[in-house]
C-alpha cells in the first residue's frame, strides 16, 4: 500500500471546535467513538499480499510566512515524486500478519530542490515493516548513508506516518469514528497531535471493498529553533480511500494549516503556513496464480 512511503514530510502543523478532539485519551490509545451502521460493517485492517507492487504519484505544496517588525518573508516549495513499493514477504509476528515492504522513488520533480537532493531521493532504497493496524514496526534505508542521514530519514518517515490511520481492531460500519493521540518531534519542537477518523463510505467494485475515511486533527507544539521559542498550533484535514483486503491505497489527500508565534531576544515573529499533500495510485499488480 503504503501512504507514508509516498513522501517524507517534515512539517509543523489553531484550536479546534470539534469536541471529539478533546485531549481526554492516553498517548497512543485508539478509542472508538461510534461503531457505525450495523448492516454495513467491515474490517479496516490491512491484509498485505506478498508480491504485490504499486506505483504512487505524490505532490507536496508548502507555503510558509514569517512576519516581524512590519516585514513579511514568504517561502514556498512544490515537488512531486513517483514511488514504487513492493510487498517482499508477509510474516506472523505476535499473532499479526506483518507486511515487509521495499520502496524507492523513481521520479522527482522539484524546481527548488538542489540536484544533489533529488539524486539522493532517487537513489534511496527504503525497507519497512507495517502491521495490520497501520503501525510502522521497522524502517531502514539501504546504501552508504551515515548515521545522521539515517536518523533524519527515520524521523521524517515517522512524522510522515503520524497523520495516517491507526486502525481499530473492531469491525466498523459507515458512520463509525475513532480517535488517537500521538507525540510529535519536529523542527526542534515537541508536542502532541490528536486525530479523528470517520468511515464515510464503503464502496464495492471490481477492485474490492473500498473504505473511504475522513480525517480531522489538531496539533499543539512547543518550538525551540536556536534562540527562538514559542507555541505553534495547527489544524489538519484529509481524506483517504483504500482497500483493506489488499492493503492498497487508491488516494490520500491532506491539508495542514499552522499558526503560531516565536520569540527570540525580546523580539516576536508571527508564523503561518499551509502544507498540502496528494497521493494517487498509478498502477497495481500482483503475481499470477
């Protein structure tokens, strides 16, 4: 499948009015809020198929604005990638069928990334193990990369997966919702993110039963960037469409909006930004029987 293999994101992402996003759950807990319609239930957990191969096209658009002393500094960047991922094997670990995936980026389109960065992305081979609930159990990269690069990429991968669903074990129906709470450690900031998912539709077609999810979330982050410190809040929204029975992502779309203020040496700066992420399946294949 997997969404997070599509792109490595490092992004801070004020307050939400949704009562379901209240901070009333334990860290890493997955709490079902509603079970949904009883006549349309399905398991949402991922059933990886050994040998399956998927190509995914991804686009990231980022816009950041910092205002201080009557001046505003704006930055933007957009890049697209194509990722190929293959399920090399499926093993049973603690009673769960875990998918072991390899992934590499075959195409990078980015005007503002230096050539060495795009080359490094194309050359990087990623290995990961993901359980049926969507949790990343292992991640590594092949190649002659130093420990700093490996640690950075691992951190980015963990952050990229933060918004993607932690899937309940229950069978759920249309209208079901659940939430989870996770830690975030990005750009010198530490904090928590609370995410709510809603199963909006179950669609049956030639590809299988497709689960459509809607996502909302809120972020509270304490930043420390050199001498600058401050609080950043954010909102997150998105949609996912995937086939649980083959762990196959059809599309993923997310928008993160951040808003905060940093202070350093008695001066204050306003920070605002938007990050949009889109992924769509290009191709899918499985070995012939």
